[in-house]
C-alpha cells in the first residue's frame, strides 16, 4: 500500500461510521465551547458528561486540546511529580480565591489513564490522592478577564508551587473582589463532585502478614468478588507503588509485598457505597487472619456486603 495512503490522517473519514463518529465528536466539543465562553470550568463539564454517559474517556484529551489550547488559548504546564502528594487542601483553597482564572488539572496514572479535575473542587482533588512520584500532571489556565499572557504563565508557576505544598500570598492580579465577577461565574454542576466515572480516592491497606502470599491473594480476590457482586456496576481497582494491578496474583508473584507495605485501592462505579467496610475486609485479608475468607463452598461468592 502506498505510504501516502497509510499516512493519510483523514482515513477515519473514509467510511460512513468513521465520518459519523467524528461528526458527533465535533458537535460535542462545540457544545462545550459555549459553556466555556459563559465561564464554566471545562473539568466540571467533562465530568458531568462522563457521568451522564454523553462522553467516552478517549474523547477527553482531544476535547481539551481543541478547546483549551487551540480555541481559547489556555496556557499549560506539565510536571512529572518528584514526590508523593497526600494533601492538596491548600492548593484547592488558594486557587478558589484566584477568581479571575480558570484552572483545569489533568492527572495521568501509571497506566496512562487521564483524570480531569477542577482544582477548586476539593472533593474531586481528594479522590485522586495519593498522587505518586513519577506521575504526570498537566495544568491548564485561562481567563475571560485577563488578557496579559504573562500573568497566566505566572499563575501556572505558582500553581506548581502550591502542588508541592508551597504557600503563595497576595497575587492580586489573579483575583478580584468585584461581586460582578463572582456573579458572572456559574456554579459547577452538582454531579461533578467526583472525577470521571465516579471514582473514589485511593485508600491504603497496610500488609500485616509477614508476606502478602497466595492465601492473602485469594482472600482479596474473594472479598473483591463479593463487593462487585453486591454493588452492581462497581469495580475495585488495585494499585501498588503507583502501578495499576490488573491481576492481583502479580502481587504474590513479585514477592515484593511484605509486612508494612501499603497496597492502594479505589472504587469506581455509579454508586459508591460500603467503602469503609471493604477497606476493613481487605485489611483482614492482608493479615494473618486471611483464612476466614477462604472458607465455604468452592466457587461460591461470599456474602460480606
């Protein structure tokens, strides 16, 4: 096949299905464009659309690029984290006072999955924690009130300082006490309190057994199976050292996970319930008391929830 055909960037449009897919994407993006012009934060809009199943995850980054970067001229700054971040309350509180600027934060997990948040929304930020060393964070900033690009770029530099726990005082250029400014900024959609697909924050479970061995693995698998069965539409994601674990057996095979090591988990789904109960069971399953979860008929789902 000729190279010109292989490299043709319009191949998607060569079929009716591809053309219709692209057309729906463009219409969706244009609809969001009007919302941004009215002062809405794009992260809030995207998360609401994801929750309502009006959007798919693979559309997120293209929409951010075409709207924020190309159409509205937002500036951006990326950061590969050099330390673990466990508390972003100061960041959220400070950014909320910078009412002349809209910030959008995109966090990429170790498997490359992007999650988009409005950093002024503390609940959304908390759902991402902890952010692990090496993870990529990209912040976008733009304003309907500030025309000087140097101010926006300075705000991005200050945002990164806040990310690492720094204190930023003053910065009158980013804020305005004029009530007309606050009144003109619409409220975030209620449904955007959590990040994409209603994912909980990451919870840590410390291993108290000498080694997270095969028995602990089987206990965790049965506990998670029980939770997912009892909570239709939910799933439990497991993380270790910042990496998403798709096969829990890998935690045993690596032979790394010993007493005192934390394993992280989060819950994703439409209705996040009984997470504290799940954490309690997973803690027991990571201890020397794991055998209680291995009892019962083979293949039967435990009635834990």
